[in-house]
């Protein structure tokens, strides 16, 4: 077990990953198996202490999105924040993962990204360290998201995955589909209504 953990840490550091497979014995904070898509530790944007997705978000409805500060779709931050504010009391979270994979539209460091999100869009939903999401070098979390969505990797910034309370990817939407699109809202509302 210790050897496995050390190997994973070395691989994580050597690949420059902001997302690493969590050493979870498949147990979440509410008991039961931890869904595969949540078996990761991620570092909050501007933070240093990893967060275990299973411990924090198991049983929640999630919208995971790869973001960028200098993209034609960057204005979607406002709709993502509005969506988070509207549904968070019902167990819904937006989780943002900045990425510089497309058009080099997220060139800044974590502090620059955090400052931009705070000042420009007053982002309150959880954001995490810069992440690799494109299929050629995706971090493990994004490989799992793609696996559960029939190989659908982000092709550009602001690709959205919706995860239900059981921890399964139930839909994904390409960049041009805005967070306030009726299809996204209907999918999220249906997932919120389903209890475990």
C-alpha cells in the first residue's frame, strides 16, 4: 500500500499533475463505495492542502467544467456562478478546473487566475489548480470523466460534465452550450430531484 502511494506521488509530481488519484479505500464520508469519478485529491485554486473529492462531494450533483480566463466563452463564468447560487442549497456544486490546453487562453499562475475570477466574476463556486484536460495528456480525473462519457474529452474551454448523486457522469455539453441552456438546467434539476 505504501509503495503504491509513493509510486502515485512520484508519477503525479513527474507529470506535473494538479490532480492525483486519491488513496481512498473506496469509502466516502457517508459510507459505501466511493464513485470512481470522485476518487481523486485536488488542490483548491490558491491553496496548498489537497481536497478529497469523495469526502467533500459524494452524494452531491456536480457540474465539472474546464475554464480559461481569455476565451470567447469566459463570460460563462457569470452563468456558472448564478447556477451555483441558485441550486447549491439543494446539494449542487460547480467545480471549475482552469486549463491552458486550448489556445493558451489560461497562461497565468494560480494566483492570477484566482484574482481574475474573484475580481471579474465574483466566483464563489470551488475552483482548483490548473489542470490538463485534452485527450493527449489529460490528468486522471479528466480521463475518468471522458471514460464515463464515451470518450468525450473537452475540445475547447468550458466543456461541461454533469455528475449525478451516485457519482456517474450523466451528460456532457460542449463549450458553446451555456450553463443556462434549458437542456443543462433540466438535466441538473432532474439529478437534484433524485435522492440516493
